[in-house]
C-alpha cells in the first residue's frame, strides 16, 4: 500500500507474527558449550547443469479474493498553486501511462480470479481537475477506519457538500481548506475510477500516525462513494505528496501506487486482492510495487514514454526463475542464491546453524559474490548474527554452506538476515528468518 522510506524497511519484518516455514527434517548443529540450533530444511535437491539450476522456488503474490480494476480511469487531481510545468506533465502521465507496454507487462497476468477474466487491461485518462483554492497545510488519513480529512476532502469534491474537515491547515474554507462546501468537480466514480491526487510541496499527510516523506513516499486507499445511480461503491485513490522537486521521484511514486491500486484496490475497506502473505519477503509491504522496491542499489525503475516508472512483481516471471520484477531490462541475466530453508532457530548466544544454499541463474553469466546483512545491524543496532560462508564465489549450480551464529542475544526472540548475491553494481537478495525457539 505504501511506498516505504527504505531506512526503516527492515523493521517491518519484525512486526509480523509467526511465519509458516514448510515441512522437512530437523538437523542439529553443534554451537559449542552445548548450544544447538534447529534448521527446517527441504528435501536435498540434485545440482543441475541446466539454467536455472535446481533451487527453492521464488515466492508468489497471493490472491486473497478481492477485485481488480480491469480498465483504470486515472483522474489526475492537482492544485492551481502547483508548478504549472509539473501539472502538465502529471496530466500527460495520468492520461497515457495505463496504455503503455510498461502497464501491460506489469498487470496483464492479474485477473479477478487467477487464470480467468476479467484481467487487468489497458486504462485511460479519466480527466483532469485543477483545484482553484490551495490545499490545507496538513491532512490525516486512515487505512483502518479512523478519522480521515483526506476522505472528507474527496467526498466534498464528489458530492459537493462537506462531510467534516476537508483539511487540517490554514487554507480558506471551500475547495482545499477546512470544512465548507464546493461545487462537485471530481468525475462521478464507477468501478474503474482511480483518483490520483498530487499535493504540492509543503503539504504533509498523516496516515495512521505515519508522516509523508518520512515514513512513506505515497500510498493508495479506498473510500466509499455514490456512483451514477447513487449506489455506494468502493473507490480507489492514490495520494502522492511532493517529496522531491524531481519529476521522476513523483512519477515513480505515482506509478507504484497506480499499479497497486489496480491489483489491490479495496485494501482500505478490508477486501484484499493481490498481496503476498509471506511477511519475510514482504518487508516493505506485500503488494506488487512494494516487492520490487530495492534497498541494495539495484535499479527498480525503467523509463516508459519519457516517464520514470516503478518495476513491479510478476508471478509468471518468478515461476520461471527469471527476475520477478518486470519489465526486465534488455540483456539482463537474473541470478540469485536460494537457501533451502527460510527459517532457523538459534536458542541462545553462541548457537550456530548451517544453511545449504543453491546458486542459480537463468542464463550463463559471470560469477557473483555472496555476503549477508543482519536486519538488526541494518537498522543501526548491535549486530546479533555472525556469518561464515564456505565459499563466497558462486555461479549457476554452485552449492554453498553458510554458518550463522548468534553473537549477541536476539532482541524480542526474532531477527533475520538477507543473503546478498552481488555482481558488479547488481545485487539480488533472499531473506531468512531467525528465531530463538
């Protein structure tokens, strides 16, 4: 739902509950001084000279029963006090981006029911609204049913009357300010409507206690609104604050949220569509855009029709052991190093566990280097885990053993790490959960 600020991304792993770790056998490893650890392992896999070599499958985005937006109509909403050139470009973006090859590549496989229609297809521009009055200085919103001046603001512009505070700042009452009424100027919504609201520099949004451009870069949500026959329907909207003056920052955020709104439009009213339930992989959120936000220096964006846009998760590509984030840049070879388990138990300081890792690539490529990052260390805390590889050089079919040691007490009984596969400036990752029992 959110385009997270990556400085706190790893912390989200620790917020979840227990993770399912799959079946298999339990191996004991000697940690010294009777310290031992359990490793849940899959059946031993035969090495293969084929591309890709045998490996633990990449996870998939789960379908959770909600609808998709089959043919999005992106309504671009801006303010008259915003930069005129930026407004023009954002209007062009909203009018065209859902009819591009990028859009087809990231959405065509996602359907109302997996493998059956309706599937997400090309969208259209849903019109432009430039709000005459300046926005309020700040707004609130909630994805959990709490008070929302953002939703009051939207309802005011759809229905023409105020339903509460439209904002929380000092703007004049009316279009963008506090309370008041306004002539309805947003198009009447239908099942394909997506309101994309771009706030200019200086406006802050509080979403469930988290601040814009600090905890998140953008988000999408759901509001109940009357359609043309006066029936209340769930309507998706995306909120894109101006976190940077660069156009690319704004269009990446917008493309991220538009893709997620199409595949999971009603998450704000608890009707979840496509969302990965494996919290270990979904450290920055489980929607299709979240899963491709890079924290290791990879390019998670491409240029489409002069706009910089977000790459997005593809189950079809993941199943084929290709890069799961599409579109894949021309000529790229996907490589990674997959542990045979994604959960180890280290009961006390000094405990060790040995993990078997299978390196793979989808075509011939140069060797890559293996390393690991402890989640706690990434967050600036005292490292809790130590790592020792029997080899740090890998290629397709290489079998590697990694020894993980609990070097200091694991806070809260849960930590984790990622295995990094690095080739030049390109890195791919695979996460592993660590618990004390």
